[in-house]
């Protein structure tokens, strides 16, 4: 899993674009039945519209000495996501409204996007910014923002019944490791595990790799009636690569099957896990659990998004996640799925106590408990 | 409110009669849409019958010196409510079975009635009684007890919906201030407040001024099916003028909307309020909540009837209540009604999260929380 | 009750056979409407089959001196229940696999059965076993195990309604006093009490005297649909003769009427009673409460089976039970049945408060509480 994460890390992903396509192609090599699907820009999806597709070839801010003081090629975090094409000379004063830094975390580049309002900007460390002189800069953003597609991956693994378990994870984040490459990476290996089972699973698994928010909304706008009839449990898989303790964000209804199963597994396998109720939601479970959609989807994480300082910065890097953490997370998800798979209500087919004796399941001679064990003495 | 209370205090009210009509006429001057209605004596109302109408012109006990030792004109509490006409000479011994005193509260005149059995009597302070000599007294009760009407007031304030909130209070008590003039006085001003609102209230308000027990039973016998369909909450307004803490008597079902709303308001606005469950009922909520009627009617009071020594005596007088207490009670009732008015369940009209950004309700640029506030530093 | 228990003690009962018939005949003399019924061997009853009928004339192990070292005539516990006929010479070593003792309770004979696998054996005290020499023994079991019948008793006492209370007790145990003669003995007198009531009971009582497990299964296979429609409560009556505290084993659903009634009675009449939940079940309540049968049947006992050392041994003898204990148990069952009988929901036939005054149920003159009691002073 860690190798896959390393392989995917440098790709510039966003909610649309070739970075998403490349990411999904790498995953398809591991789980070949994965289907890659596209929704055209402009498609109405509930209250939203699928935006134009964004792609970047190059982007930089060059100083008077011809030096690239901010360079997209060094880190794709340097460019504000969905920046429009731009080219021109600017004074530092003119440039500042387009620059984003984190004064409290002066060595880290923040992650900033402007999906639904046309804009452009650069992100840089506060230290780097402090060194910028009051001179004239040449700004170049060689991007395109044009009608295209929103791309997502979908994998259906048929089980014995058509009742489904949903796994959903995001493929829209550029070079950040925990949030969010750990999610799609662990989900890919969970899919592999399910595909390689000797025995068909009891439930059907629907596994989707989508951009956050717009992706789940678009997916639900096409499938929510179908999903509502069939989905018995689900997870948004996110933030599963860091070294922190496990945590679980409950579904809106708080006591659905997935809540009971996950809390049961955590209780026995991950002492001192954090438990969040739905008021702390923040990822696609917001859409899945929303009123009228009402899918029972929780989120099993390690350290929750927003809860660690490296979140949405360049410090959420390859060193921030560990192979061991990814393994443990995969294992914990397997335990949850196994618990869901094994959770059955057995129904008696005979009335009254069955006659166990004639099936060799009960002693034939009825005695007090202390007789048999004293045979030895005799 | 205190002036109104002073104005109404001397009137001789009972469950029927001209005192009730006069009282309602004074209120109608303040809340003109109040309708005054009458039900004829003899009308069957569930298990009860509307009694004959009672009116008193004069009543006294005169000693041999021609002195009125007990005089209805000094306090209408001196005459047992619903005393039949009587005139005659009696020894003290013959008179005693018709006299009522409170030996434990020797300066107070008790309040006694005999609505449903024809009888007559006088109430006096125990001290006054102790001074009565063993002589012959002339007793005169110039009352009438004849077919007439039960009179009550009704005010309907239309809201946006036909679902109703019921306010009910008693106008059957003679000269007592807390129980019961505070109830109708606060209710009158609550009605005034509702009538003077600029915006129509959400709920329709049904406000009734009735004699206790027989009044609510008579009213329910005519309207209970209608009320059951529409009433979402209600109060019997009583004992709201004394200086004690607030208390609330819960509905029979204990967890209806009015219970939740009132306990919520009290929790935040009147610490250490007393809470009574329905077993402690004693006023018209008995009828409203009775099995088969099942209206959700509680009672928000200050010190509950029966729970203060002055209750049903001449000590429940104008000094026992205060303008401030009346004001606070009015305010508390307004808070409860406002909470009822504002209690709504909003329903989403779109599925999934609405796109707040394009409605100017969400930042267009998605960043970590600490970026924007540091713009100033830049 | 103790005399009846003494009378029944020596009879060799089992799940079938003449001992059961004799036992039921003795009971019928006390409660003549008792009906004695039979089900043929080989009848399929749910997952079970009614076994062949077993009867014993004699059984012993004789040593070389011609002495009966183990003798069924001394105690019917000496013979393993349902022992097949056998006759032959055996060394001690050959005999040992057919002998059952309790090394931890060396003076007591255990109670052993082999109903559903053809076998034979003897039970004896460990002390008696220790004295057996290594010689040749003559073994004789003069029993028969042939198609016949399973015999049970049934008594229906009609009440005002056809809703039923079930009492069930076992008549399959040989010479043991608490488990199980106390059960049928107390049940017989409970039946007598119900039959002798002057007034018909409200509920119909179904009282059955059956062999454990196979008896209740057979009975249910014939009647379960009927019982399910009518049974509102029931008990398996067992272990009610010892000197221990009362205990109650709850129904599977834990909060049925019989649970609430019995716990209520115990709370008020038998402090410190033991309460067992259904996981501790062990007698016919297992069948009555089983999924799909779902009758609300609990068990009110003194010391529960398995919970006292004398259980299923010769020490569960006439001295182990007492007349006083039997009486108390009968009384406790009567209290429970009375509570069930008296448990009614009264429905108002008038709306609002009824007018109690005109029925002489309320004072005609309404005063403060302290007036009346001071009349004396006047």
C-alpha cells in the first residue's frame, strides 16, 4: 500500500482532470474490474452543476532575475486548485491578494481551492513569502478550465444477496498523503481482498472512487433510489494512514448496523478509540446521510481531518503516513466487513428444543455434572 | 394588571351570577373581541348539570343589639357560596352548624361553598366567632337561586394555521387575589399582547374565562371533539400573582409539547422552579387532560393552590399579590408562547447538501481556517 | 400436601409407565375433574418421537454370597432410568462401566437416566461402591421397554373469559422430594383451591401434569396454536418444597405480565428473592418460551434446580422438604394468581370528572381541609 501511495503522490489531482484519470488507471491495474466512468460538465446534480474540467501544464511566479520563486513543478500545492489561465507582470503589492500562506506554520505550503468561483492564486510557505522582494514578478498559469468531464471509478463485487455495502473514498486531492491518498489506497487493497476471496461474499460491495462533495452528490443524484433500497451499511474511507489512534464518525441516525458493528470492533480491537457524532461530519458521509438520502454510512478513520495540524498542508506528506498504519487500517476495515458478513439472525426451523442427542450434540446419559469426570477415579 | 385586579377584587363572583357578568364586562373593555356566552341552568354537561343561577343582594347575622356581627357587605367571603335565601331568629347553638371558622388561622375568614347541595352558612374569623355571645340572632340571606345561566367569556385569535393553543382561567372566585384573580388578570393581558401583535401568530389562540370545574366540563361537553383535533398545547392560568417561585404542573401524559416547552423555558429563565406531576392536579387541567378528552394542558403557576396558608381565605388579599409578580408571570407566559410559536421542523427541499456558495452563504475559496485572518499580517 | 408427597414418594416414576399412571390416579382422587390422557409410542412430536414405554418389576446386582448389593426395591434411584432388560454374570471390571456414583458426595445415590439411547446401569453411593469386592456378580434387570404410551394429566378450569393461565408441572421423577414431587403436589392443591372457589375465576386455568421435556414438547405439538392465542401467563411449578428462599426464572421476553406480577408479589412478600433471567432456564419453560411457541411462562421456585447439592440425588428426600415450605409456596402461587386475576384496566364511561357528590362520594360543602376537623372545637 505504501508503494502505491508513493506512486500516486506526485500526480496533480483535483475534482476533475487528467490527474484523476491517471490515478484511477493505476488503481485499475491492481483491481482490474474497476470501471472508469465520466459525467459531462454542466450536468445538473441536485442543487449543483458539474463544473468545467481543469488541467494544468505549468504555473510559476518569476522574479526580475528570471528565477521561479514559486513553481508548480516543485509542488502542485503551490497553485490554487482550479486557478484560471493567467499571464502578466505584477508588483508584489498587486500579487499579494493572490498569495496564500500560513503564518502560524511558516514552513508549510497550504492547500487552497476555488472550484466554483473563477479565480487564481498561489500558495507558499510563509518563510518563502517573507523573502519575496518588492519587485516586479512575471506570473504564468498555463491551465485550462473548459467543458470536459468529472471522472470517477466504480467497482461492483457481487455477493450472495443484492443487499449492498458501500465503500466510498476521494481521489480529488493533490500531493497530500493522509488526506487524501491513504483513503483510496486502503480502499484499493480492501477491494483486492474482496475480489480474491475464495467464497463469494454474502453482501454485494459497491466501491466508489470519487471527488469529494461534487462526486458523491453527482453519484447520488443518479443512484440514490437504488442505493436506498439496497444499502445496509457503508463507510467513507479517509485519513487512514497517519500514526494516530482509530476514530469513528457515526451516521446521522447514530445506531445503525454500521455504527454497532464498528463500535463493537473498535471496543475489542482498538482501545481508546475516538468516537465522533454526526455533528462533526465533514466528508462525503454528509451527503450519504443527508435527510432524504438516509444511507447508513459512517467513517472509520485514524486521526480525523481537521484534527491534526498537518491537515491540508504540504506537511501531510509521505513521512506523515506509515506502512504499518496503512496495514492496521486495512486490517480494521477487514474486521468490520467480516463482522458485517457474519452478522446473521438464525431462525429455528423446528418448534421447541431440537433433539440434540440423536445428532450427537448432547450426552445420551443424563447425570449430575460431577459424575462423568470421576470415572477416572473409578 | 394590578389596577385591573384592584378593580375586580370587590365583586362577588361565583360559578354563576351577575358578579361573573360584571367581571367579564370589565375584561371586554380591555380586550374588545372577547365574546360573552351563556348556558342555561339545567343543561346536561357530561355527568353534570348546569346549576341554577345564584345572586345575592344582602346577607348578615344581627345580634340582639341590632348590630351586624357578620356582614356580607364587609366581605363577600362571609357568606357561604350558593347559600339559599333564609330569614329567621336563631340561638347561637342553632346557628353554630351554619358557621365556618379556621381555629388555626384565627384572624382569617375561610372561603366555603355548597354548589350542589342546597344549604346556607356564614364564614367568619375564629376570633370574631369567639366573641359571639349566647344570645338570639337574626339571620337574613337575601339571595336568589333560580334557573338562569352559567356565563363565560371566549376569545378566538386566529393564527396562520387552525391548530390551536388553549388558555383557560377561572372567573368564579369572590374576593381573593391570587386564587383567583391573578389568573384572569394575567390571561387578559396575555390576550391583549396576542391581539396587538403586528404579525398574525402562527397558531390560533382560544382563550376562555370560565367558572372552575362546571365551566370547563360544560365547555368541553360542547367542544371536545373539535378541540381534540386542533389543540397542540394549553395552560390553565392560575396562582400567578404571589411572590413565590414558579412551578409547573405537568399534563397527564407528562411529555407533551407544552411540558417540554415549559420545562425548557423554566430551566433557562426560572431556576429552582417546582415541578408537579399530574397526580397533584386540582384545577381545570383535571378536565382537559381526563381520559377520553386528552388535551395537552398543563399549568404554569407561582405558588400552587393548596400550597400556601392564605389559600382560600381572606388573607389571599390585595397585599398578598404584587405588580412585579404579575409582570414576571405575564413575561414567563409570553416566553412559553413564543417558544411554542418558534418551534418548527424545517424540511429540506433539495436532496444532499445545498450549494451554499452560489447563494453567498459560504466562502468561495476553500482554505484552512488560519489563512484568512492572517491576511492583515501580509 | 406433605402427606400426599409421602404417599407418592415411593412410586417409581419415569417419562412413561405405570408409575406415572399410579401418580395421576392419586391426584385425581383429590381433584376429580383431572383428565388422564395418553399418547402412543412412536408419535412424532416436532423434532422428537414419543419413546417406548418403560416398566420395571425388579432389578438388582447380587454378589457371590447371594446378597443383593444393589437393590432397586430399596430405592428406585438404584436403577438407571430406561434401563433395558438384562440378565447375566459379570466381573466387577465388566460391571464398572454400568455403575454411577458421586465421589464428592459419597453417601448419596445419584439419579441417572438414558431415555433415548438403549443402555442399562445402576447408581449407588460411592461408599457402597468402595465396598464392592472383585468378584463375579449376577445382574438382573426385569424391565420392559416396549411400545405403549406417554401418560399425562390435564385439568381445565373454566373462567369468565377464554383467556388462559397455564400451570405445568412434572410427574416423571422417581423417589425425589423437592425435584420433583413438590411441584405436582403444590400444583394439585393449587388446582383444588381454584376448583373450590365460590366464584368462577376470571381466567380459564389449564393445568397439566406431564413428563419433563418430551411431555411439554408432545403437549405443545398438539396445542401450541391454540395456546398461543389464549395464554396470558403461565408457570412451570418446580422445586417448591425445600427450605430455601424464593426465586423466579423470567420468561424469554423478560417483561411479560407473569414477570411483572411475580416480581411485584415477591418484592412485597418475599424479600431477597433470587431472580434468574432466561439464560438460566432448564425445565419446561424452555419449550413454552421457545421461539415460535412464545408462551409467557416463567417459573416461581424456592431453591432452583442445579443450585442445591442434593439435587438429583437420594438426598433430595422427604427430610429435605417441609410442610411449612410447601404451604408457603402454595400461598405465594395463590398471591400471584390473585394478582393476575385482579389485574384490570378500568375504562371511564363518562368523559371528564364524574360528579362524585351526587353519589355520596364527595363532601357536599367545599372548604379548606382544616375546617371540618375543628368542628369539634366549635
